């Protein structure tokens, strides 16, 4: 198989973890006889520095001519005082919107060998395997008006019925494939957009009699996700709630550094990135955990290219390296061996080679 992949390393630890993931991708290509053509471009702060634009036209054009996009992370204190249009995060929001990547899949799987790194009790975290389906192109991150007023500021949460329908349908399909359990998360006791969300889920559920549905308020889920995460399988929610809950879910896995994501739209094209941000405080030190980006490559192979065996091989290799007791600094525990980003990636690559 031959595929074109756009690579957008971004800012902070983005370039370091993306370099690791690309090394793994190339090894997989060699082992399974695929050719991955990689092209690189800037996004976020790096793009602001070079082009005075967090998402330059040439980056969009390159991605348009690709089968998938691999992204690192955006953001950093260097650009904190920029105007809203010239913030790195704007590049990320715009690329998601430009490509209509409305469904953000964020799997949360507890690796058995990382249970000691989680502050949760072993019996609470073990066997957790859930999927957060985050709506990605609507809600308060995109709604207008957004502005400063004379005495404050305004952000606006907007959802059309069609926008809710398509993400909810996506979640129902996934729940059907995974075991038939769906939790829809909203704030329907307060927000009008959440009441719409709940109505859409109720209507859609008639088409999926095999899926068991519950509605939970986001504040309640914020608690239950870390007291009883095993209760959940597929969790569908709006943009901001999904952003927050998926970071919270990293407590289950021991580190945000192991959570991958896929942003998709229903065809084969997709954007793959770690859930974590640019972590400027550790950038350039070679200590970042590349697992989330490596696992995002596995999601790319599976969702965009249909390469299930190759994706499973990456997941197996990552898990085996953890099982052998090798970790990056974020996952350190007594008796573990702490490796640099590159050393840890070498272990994954050796595992795939053997
Ligand atoms: N790789 C994820 C990343 O760079 N996150 C930074 C960020 O701006 N996140 C906001 C969001 O995901 O909506």
C-alpha cells in the first residue's frame, strides 16, 4: 500500500514525539511492505513565527493532497499575549473546521503495567477500556459572538440539530460495534444546547434498539469517571465537555502521555494527534512520552488505511515495552527504568522488529 501523510509537528514537545512516531511508522512500513510518503509543514506557534499565520495556506494545501495528517501539539508561553487570531490554538481549531473533522475519538485504555502510575486504586483502574467521542467542530469553541464587552466578555455555545445528529449517530455506530453501551453527557438541567442534545439522542436511540443508552450530567460524569470508570464504554459529548473529560481520564491511565486521538469525518481522511498539548516546560529536553503519538499512528493505520494488523502490532509493542518495565519520566515509579524519548522509542522499534 502507498499513502501520503502530512506531518505537522507543531510546538513544544510536538516535534520530539512526532519524530518518534514517524520512526515507528517507517518500521511498520518496512515490516509490512507499505510505502508512506511524508511531507512536513508548520502549524501553531511555529507557523506564526514563519508565516505570521497559525494555519498557513500551504499547510492546508499539503493536507488536502494527503490521505491523512499526523499532528504533534500546538501552543506555548511565547505566543500567550498574541491577539486571538494569532494564537497557536487557532491553527488547530481551524484545521479541524476546514476539514470538517467533527468526530474526535479518544480511547482510554488502562495498560496493566501502568496501574501503579495511576493515583486510582488498582481495582478501580484495571480493565478500563472506554472511548470518549468528542464533537469537535461546534459548540463554544466556534460559536459567535465571542468578544470583549464594556464590562466583561462573551462566548457563545451554538449547535445545529444536524451537527448533533451526525456525532450522535457516529457514537451509536461505535457503541453497536463495541458492546452496545452508550453514555451521552450533557448539562441538560441548565443549557438549551444540552436539551437539544438529549432530544437528538432520544430520537436516534429508536434506530439502535440493541444499544443501551443513559444520559448523565457532565458534573456527575466528572466524578464517576475517576471513581467508577469501568462503568463506561462509549461516552459521547460536546466539544468542551469532551476536551475536559478526556484530560481527566488520563488519571486512569497514569499519564496524559499515553492517550491518542483520531479526528475523523466519515470517509477515510483523518487527523491523528496525541490528546496532550505542547508541554513547553519539558520541551527540548528529550524526556517527553511519545506513546500517545505512536498510538495515534496506530489509529491512523486502522481508521484511515484499514490496516488493522499493523495497528495492533504497534499497540502490542507499546504494551510490551511497558510490561518490560521501561517508562518515560511521566510514568516513573519505584523500580522502573526511566528512558529518554528516543531510548523508549528504540525499545518499541526493537519490539516490532523481532
Ligand atoms: N495535541 C493536542 C494539542 O495540541 N492540544 C492543544 C490545544 O489547543 N487543545 C485544544 C483542543 O484540543 O481543543
